C-alpha cells in the first residue's frame, strides 16, 4: 500500500477517497493543527484489517492494518498524513496508527499483522517499543520520498529483526520502491504494486515483470504479495505464475477484525477437492526421475514444496552419523551437521517417526532458522529399509491437512528416488580440497602454528576475508562460563571478531554444540537471527561457524566472515568440517606433547643437581672419588 501504517490503498477504488474540496478548505495552519489534534486524541484513529491470502490454497496467513480517522472519515490517510508532515507531526500520527492496530490484539490462527511505516519512523525508538507489544508482525517499509542514507534505516530494521519482526518492501514496481531499494533492505516479503497487477492477464509485459519478480523472490528466499487484486482473471493469472500471496478488494475489503476470504475469491483459490496443482504426484515423479544425484533430488523436492507459498522446506540426509542439509528454501541460517535427536528434525530422524508441531512456540525442540515461523512438520526419509534422512517444512501459517499430506507424499517419492540412486553423494571435490590442504595441518609444529594454518585453510575454502579461532576450556559450562582465548586471527575485520565479549563467543559455541557447522543462508537476512545479529551490526554479511573438537569434547570455535558475500558453497562445507576435525585432533595431540614435555622438563630439573656429580651408590653413598659425606645411619635401638 502507498501510505504508512494502516493506510488506505490509494491505487484501488475506495469508499474513503479524499474529498478534494477539503484541500481548499484547510487554508490555515490552525485548520491543520486541529486536524492533527483530532487524529492524536484518544480514539481519533481506528484500525481496520484486510486479509493477506495464500494463493496456492486460499488460506488467510495474516492481515494488513489500515487506518481510518474517526473525525474526518471521508478524508484519505494520504491527505491527513501529508497535513501532519506539514506541521512536523507525521511521526506522532504514524505511531498513533500503530497503536490502534496493536489494540486489536492477535489475529486468529497466529496470523501475521502487516504494518506500514516510513523509513524515518522505522528508526524512531518509539516505533520499536510499540512493535514489541505486537503479536507476530511484518513491517512494511513505504516511502513518500527517496531514501538518501540507508545506514540508519538498516540499523533500525536490524534491531526489529533481532526481536522477531519480518520486513516487507511495499509498492515494488512503482514510485521509489526500485529494485535497488529491495536489494538494500533484503526483505522477507516483496509487495508487488497494483500498477503491475492490474490487467496482467491481458498484458504480456506486466505478466513478464511479475514473473521476474517471482523468480527473484524465490531465489532470495522472499515471498511475493500481489496488491490490489480486483478481478478473478487477475487472481487466476497470479496463481498460474506462482505468486505466493495476494490481497485486494476481490479477496476481501478492509473491515473490523477479522475479515474472511470472499466467496468469489474462494471459487478461484480453493479447489473443490482441496488438491492443489503442485500436489500432483506425477509432476514430482517426473522431475525426480531426471535427477542424477541425491543433492539434485533433494533440490527438486524443496523447489516443489516452496511453490505452495509460505512453506519453507529443508532436506537432510545422514552422512557420517550426522544430518547434512542438502537443500533448503527460505531459511536464513543453515543448521548443518545436526546430531540425531537435536531439534524437531533430528528427533524425527532418530525416532523414525513423523513430528507435526502446530505451534513452534510450545515445543522446546524448535530451532529458530528464520523468524515468523508458526508451525513445523518433519517426516523421516526411508530407503533400503532404513531411515536415511528427514524432510522438514517450516510454515508461516498453520499447516492444513492437505499440506501435511503433500509433505508425506514428497517424502515417500524422495525416499524411493534415493533408493534408486543408492544415496551416493559426490566426493571428488571434497577429496581434492582435503588432499591440497590437509598436509599443511599435518606439518604444523606447535598449537599456535596449527591454529593459524587451520584458519587460513578455511578462509581459502570459503573465499571469506577474515576469521578468528578461539580455544575454550573443555569443561566450560553454560553460556558466559569458561575461559576464552584467541588462538588465531586473520583478515581486515578480524578485530570485529576478537573484540566480541566472551559471552558472545560462548553463544556461538552453544549454537554449534550439536552441529558440525552453521553458516549464512545466502542472503543478507541470514544474520538477523541471534546470536548472528551482533555480527551484522558490525558490517558482516556472511559467516561460517565450525566447532573445534577433540573427539566429542568441544575445545574451540572457528569463525570466518565476509563483508561482501553472504553465500557459503555447500559443496565446500564437507571439506571444511573434515579439516577442522583434523585440526582439533592434532591440536589436542600437540597440547598433550607440550604437557609431557613440561613434565619431562620438571623431572629433569629435579634430577639436575644429582646429575651434576658422580652417581649415587648403594646405601646412599657416592661412588669412589666422591667427597660427599654419606648420609647418617640410624642409631640401633
């Protein structure tokens, strides 16, 4: 929508359109001041809500909050916001809109609330305080003028994200919401402007642009929202393209909490037998048949599920006793090398049973990989009579029975294909990297040399520019406990890492306690998840955290970062983990050698005075030639 929090859509017909005679009647500052006073008075603004609907099946996943003036209901919010800006009180009015939305409480079904704000107000501390009172929400960044300096806005949005907010860019395809703006903000939702949606079923150019935006969103882990949908033909075209979400007068008009999907829109979106096109098993079977590796098969299933809109799939296969993430969609952090029994996915694997969690906030096993998740389902993958992995799906809205059935069918088909492929993964590249870098670790003569060599090897494999390796007490307790020592550092922003408080280093340690690695998911959203958000605030875009272990004792943490890229190549992670495992074992051996050398030196020091003269003979006497006095004999009783 084109106006801030709770604004009436100005790009579609509306019964609250601005009365143009109002412009000429407000010709004094007193009139403007009185208008703003009326808006800020108790009850001066009320909130109405318009559903945001999943195109794949017609599910309402949230509501956009829209504002109405109780004193001048026929005046558009665009007009009274402009008036408020003219007298320097726009921020106060926007915050009043937000407060009115918060007063409505949480939508049914743990739905999201979409709230508009201008960039200046997003950076206002009062805005963050109000957001903290809200249920699950999405902050839509709207612009009434171009953003000249993104740093304050990015800092403010980073703080909101760290507290669980999702970010949307409004009006993409019109006004100031350019693709450069989208790239700067890395939103979770891309709202496609009404200008592109209107008549796209008749205009190949509009359709091509919407298809391009959908492809971009899919590649970056964002969801699309088509705004201002007014006709069934437009909605059908959006569904054909695969747009994730939609809102507009066809689906439901803004109303008091909580409007439902219109009968006309339901006729387009809700199949009579509740079977979406993407649930056709033949489509997936054909795509799986063309795969040549387990990784390709996992990717096909992830892509298939992600088309449902609001579903965030990830596929894990067991490799070397841990669960490796071979494909994902939408997760900001990649939980790789997960131990069986860790989290919902790890538990489903170890127990060999499906787990459906309707509300992740009630399950202590849930692990946050992206904010805003409502529900999760994990289904074991079976091949050759054994559980070989798990298909996990996070959802931004409650999982309908049809979605659960879809995930189960996908798991069955993927398991069958993995059995045909014998779950053989490619290892040539990993062996090449290990053969090239492992000898460097093997010849390190001291713990210091080994730590520096291990850090340099990981930087080589990731292409990242800086890193640090900390050693920890083996017996270090919970977060914040135990001694932290910087064992190696390298690169232009290593100071950012080594300057972290010990408590934050222990948070990184806790993050990978039962993982073999954790790394950024390929977008700038990756570091919005704690504890990574502290690195993002220092200009870091990409990160890889690997535990250093002596067997299963966690003795250190190696972290490499990049200020230019958020992407970690999955094919390099196996080699990195193997190298760090080798480094951990050798580091323990070198420390043991150093300890034994210290003991030997101490013994030598104790024996040195005796070794300076002739050897001692029997009875404590020096051998012949010694001038030492023999020890006194005891007096007989």
